[in-house]
């Protein structure tokens, strides 16, 4: 049952984060667009959103790296038996 909970958590986090990560990538492209630099207010707004999503992206990447590390540890640990 615990495995299902972890799986459900992972899927919920992934489905929540994917649109945010896509928006972060979109903002990165927009901020590189020369026309955006001609509109200081839009530039400020996009940069603020990019920065805010950047924090979420960093946290998500940290969680994913930790999950990978834990999975590697589980593989390397000897399996417990009930003998």
C-alpha cells in the first residue's frame, strides 16, 4: 500500500509540475525575444514570473534527484528476508 501512495504522490506532483516547467521554458524563450525588451513593463512582469517559477523548478529538480538517489540506495541494499 505504501508503494501506491508514493506512486500516487509522484504522479500528482508530475502532473502539477509539467505545465509549470513548460511555462518556465516558454518564459525563457520570451525573455530572449528582442521585442520583449522594448516593453519594460512586460519585461519586468515576465522576468518576475520566470524567477518565481525558477524556484519551483529548482525544488522539483531537487526532489527528483533525491528520488533517484533513494531508488539507487534501495537497489544496493541487501533484501531483508523473514527466515
